[in-house]
């Protein structure tokens, strides 16, 4: 098992936006992580299980600061945006030790997003008995837009997928085709089956796992701690990134209603969302271009005690502009974000609230990425 050197540094920062004003510091808990993608706290509330896109599990042990590589990952396709992606502890993890995970893997026609599960055996330093529960269909000859965040709600798995970077911006786009799970939110049983009460089960030719569709590339998803609603963030095309609240059976419009422009031409290719267009509009969006867009990854509502001013705020990682967005939320109204960690040079891949301490844990992105912790500061 490989071990990574850990160390701690701290920087005191003041959030500039008055509505969010609270002092904080951030610490580097570990560095040198290879292409990390997701993290999850273990039941002790201190140790963290992580995934690496190269096809590796990592364990951060809070008592020592060590990061240890674990074995047992499934075979993954690592080209482009692929690899071992999200991870989540089963609701009964404390008795079962089962973890759920997503990854990109080879299938007929190319690659696709997989959902699977295995058993975490810390004594052996590996995840055992990994099995595939669901494969998004069909496979596509692309190494982009796998989506891949998962959450548990109401006894089911909700899984966000991507449109595999399909550039047909008309009504025949893959995200508008309910015969395929690409570009959708899926609702599955804990064994990876489509429940009988899903919205498209009785429609001939439709993929029964679909819960909502018309999404571009979902890389952030969480459950609202008070309402139980599922929130997600997805990448737009050259801007046009969105925060959405998921509704049963609804069409979110991609690419027929969008706020971005074509990466290739810089031209608008669709109308923006309008009342009566038949699509669900985002609760928050960014406009076209890359000057101030928000390619997201990782999302959590703040529900700890360490930052009372931030209670109920939404946190979303920004990859390109390298900050953690902190959004005030009132119902479905979302305010412009304060920018935590701006200027520190970290692409943000995932974010979690520490269950024991209420601190904010942030996972960086890249070939040698850090694990960070945000804590309150007096100065």
C-alpha cells in the first residue's frame, strides 16, 4: 500500500461579500493526491475515503495525517474525463461496510458510466466483492461527459449522467432522447434496478431508470437537508453552467434551452429558458463565455455549527476559476456566490462538511492535488 506525505499549513482570509462575512483559515491536510474525484467521511466522522481517477481508492487517516492507497478498484477507462469517479457509503454502512461507486469503463460501442458497489475491508486495505449494478446505455465513442454524482434519498439511488459531449444541438440530441440514460438523472433501487413507479416506466421505448432528462453534464449533486429535494449543478457549453432542483419526469432543456455559446464558434445555438417553453429553468445560471463561468464539481449544503453565518448556504466547487462558491439560498432563490479559497490556485473537485467538527473539507483536482480544511478564524 502506498502512503502519501501529509502536512499542514494555514492562511487566514476574510470573505469579501458582506452577506457572507465570516473569517476563516484553510489548512492543507495532505498533498500529492493523484487525480482525486470524490470523498466521503467514514462513520467515525474523521477519516475520509476518496477515489482517484487512475483507478485507486485512498484513505485519509485523521489521527496521523497519512493517506494510504487501497486496492480493489474496478477496471476503469481513464482517458479524458474518465476513471474511478464518485463514491458514497451505503445507508447501512455501519453494519454492512458496503460502498457504492461510479466509474467509466469499456463496453460495446465505446465507454459508458457504471454504477457498482463493494465491501470496504480496512484491515485488508482494499474494497472487495466489487459488482456492477447498472451501466448507462448505449456506450459511446467519447471520453467526456460521464457525469457521475450519486446520492441516496427515500430508499433509492439518484445518479447524474452526462451527454457524452454530443454536439448535435437540435431536438435529436442524446439528452433529449428518453431511450438512453445519457444526459439524465436516474432513480434506481439499491440493487441498481429501475423502480416500478419511475415516470417513464410505462412509455414504450423509454429507459425506465430515467427520473429527469435534458441535462448536459452533472458533476455535483446533493440532498437538501430540510426539504429533501435533490439539487445538482451541471456544466454548460462555453458558459451557461446551471444549478437545478430536480423534479420527477421533467425536461431541463439541454440543448434546446441554454445560456452558453458553442465552444467551436462562439455563437449562440439555442434560446435561453423562457416561461412556457416546456422546460424546467435553473434556479441559478451563468451567462455565455469563460470570463465568469462556473464549471462545477462537488456540492454540499452547509449544516454544521462552526460557521453560523453560513447555515443553509450551498457550497459548489469551481474547477476553472479555482474557488469554492458559497451561495445564500432562500427556498429556490439563490444569490451570487462569495468566493472561498480564491487565489489559492486549487481547482475544486469535491466538498463535504465534517460531521464531527462542522469544518469544510475540500478536495482539489489534478495530478498532485491537496485535501484542504476550512476552519473559523478570529483574525
